[in-house]
């Protein structure tokens, strides 16, 4: 497959990291929680592109200003840049936030500490929809209809979806 940059746009708890593991596992993952600064994220993106790798930006990227450096890095490297907007209900994000804290077996488990509710509310209040005018070659939106609980035990599937029933 050809080299590209994929920029996720989604709230904490929306499924970004699960999507990265399931669909973009061969891409270099750029994640601010792991790298701790925007500068380090951009540096890893630029270095990975120079080394010939595709990159996925697994951050909230809630506004155009957050996304612009990655679009520019893709342009500079001469590779396409796609936005993937994960459009799911706020209730699901809160549910998944709780679920990953409670389920130590989850790949998303980061200890028992939750993402603060204010951070999730802030995403929904301030998020700007990604659009082609930002320089994206494609903007893809995925929602609940695209969720796939493949690989989950029946018990996990029931727990994950229980709040929706």
C-alpha cells in the first residue's frame, strides 16, 4: 500500500486507539498521551514519513489548528493525508472511558484513572469538523454503525454494549 498520513478526529473514549490497532497497525502511531508534547508528535510524524512509513495521528485533533501541522507534513513529504472523524455519541465516550478503567484485560486499560469528564465535554463543545479545505485529500466519517466488537468475548461484548440496550 502507498504511504499516507491519517489524522484521527475523535473524543477520548471514542475508539481511536482501537481503530488504530485494528485497521492501521502497520502505521507508525503518533500519540500525545505517549509522547507528552505536540512538538514530539510532529517530529515523530516527519521522521517516520522521511523513513518511508505511513503515519496515523492518534490524538483528539479537535480543531483545524491541531491538524494543520500534520497536513503540512504530509504535503512536504508528498504523501496524501486523510482525516478520519469518529462520530459517536458522547454517552459512548463516557461509557468506554469507564469500561477501560474497569477492565484490566482491555488493550485500552491505562489503570483505574479516568479521563476527566471536562476533557470529553470540551471535545464535543469545541470540535471543528474536518474538511477538505484544510488540505485533506479525503475526509471519512465513521460512527456506531461501523463498530465491530470482533475479538471480544461474549461477556465483554455484552458489557460494552449494555448501556445501549
